[in-house]
């Protein structure tokens, strides 16, 4: 139903004109690292644009990753960040700088920054100034992230001290966390049945492994959903912390918590592809009074069989994409 082709992991490069402009104004650009691109081609009416979008949202918005974080504290006098620079605003510094550094996915690591600029010129602070705080560890952080990410420019005779920087869980766009990401991905339409996905460059994370992880996240989620459909049976009654099944007349209602709207979209479009008869009806809604929850409503002569067929088809798609990248990883 879907083919994956033209998989390429290559060294990323800046646009020559951009690089020249940065050089002209005295800014040194860090090495970009690797980027991944691949194409997915849909066959037999498979909604390939929705599949591409669900991979994008899974990687950008849903995948739980580790990022750098520090508690700025409600009381400024007890904050982990101290500086006399007027340009370092604590929460902005955390959200837009620390959390934006892609890191190797290793939990329970601690770091600190302690930099003083005693000169009469501005001093460039980079990620190499983030030192390890772990006992028995070298002060270098080379094993965790690339060393040339720009952090700040300290004015003359100022300092920046940041303590208790931790690796912590985050999402692409999580409420209250902002941009905490390991890797970003975008997609573009080549033809109606073919889409190309391209990741942002990274130096510490294997982008192929991230695609595998995203696909397995969906396989696990949808497999669990399929088991709930089987347990609910023809009575269409079930409830737990994640899933619920109920009926309203001839319509069966499935609710899923902690689920992005793109999952609802792919289930809806696969359902319409599998059975487009006027007697069949499937749609999804975002439950706005909850966090990351969707509702799928289905009308069909045999809802259990129909929704199971849909879920099996979608699971097979993500399993196939994951298996394709796993072969390459070997």
C-alpha cells in the first residue's frame, strides 16, 4: 500500500550565499551534521499525505525526547541562573536556547555554565561552555551535544552562571515547555501520490532511528486500540485511563487520550478508503476540553469488523516503514 524510497542520510551544508553573509558580519556558523530525506509513495488510493503528516507530527509534536532544562525559580534570588548581563532573560534563555540544543538521549545527566567576561569586548558563549557536573566525569560535554551552538554574547565585564542544568523529558510543542526537541522534520508534495520528508540537521541523533521510534510509537498505540476494540466486542462498552468505547443509537464512539489529531485523521481517511458507501460514516473530533484527546465516531453495519480492518491497515503501514529503516540501520 505504501513504498519507501530514495532514503538518503547526508552531510548537511549551509547555502553558500547565507554562509558568506554570516562570514561577512563575523558570525561563525556551527557544523550542521547529518540530515535525512526519504520519499513515501502511496498505492491503491492510500492517503499518503496523511501518512506523511502523521509522521511529521509524531516526530515534531508527540515523540517524548530528552532535552536540557533548568528550573529558573519563582523567587529570582533563588534562581539557578545568575548574571549581570541585561540581555539574558532567564525563562527566554531556557526556552529559546538551552532547550533548543539537540542532545544525545542519555538520562540523568547534570551540567552547569560558569563564564566571566573580563575583557572590553563582547565574548561569544557556545555550548562548549556547558560543562558536566557529574561526579567522576570529565568536564567536557562532547559526548552529549555538538560544541559550537551559540548560546549568548556576554557584554564586557559581565558574567553568566547557570547551575543544575538537567536532562529532562520534553515534547516538540508541549504545553508550558515550548520547543524541546531532538529532531525536526518537514514534508512536501512531489505528486499527489508521493511525498518527500526531510529532517533538520543533527550531530548527535541518528535520524533513521527517530523515524523507527515514531513508527513504533504508532504501532504500539494502534495495536493497543485494536485490542480495546476486540474487548468491547459487539456491546461497544469499555473504559480505562486511555480508551473508552460507547454507543449512541447506531453510532459507536471511541475516545483516545494522549493522542494527536493526526492519528484521528489517518484513521478517518483510511476508513473512507476502505468503505466509501453512503451507509458508512466515520469522522473524528478533537476534544478541546482535554489534553491531546480525540473522539472517533463510526456508523457501519459491522463497526467492530470495520474499525479492526482500518487499524490493521494503518498498523501495517507504520510497521512497513519501520522495517524498511531497520534494514538500513543494520
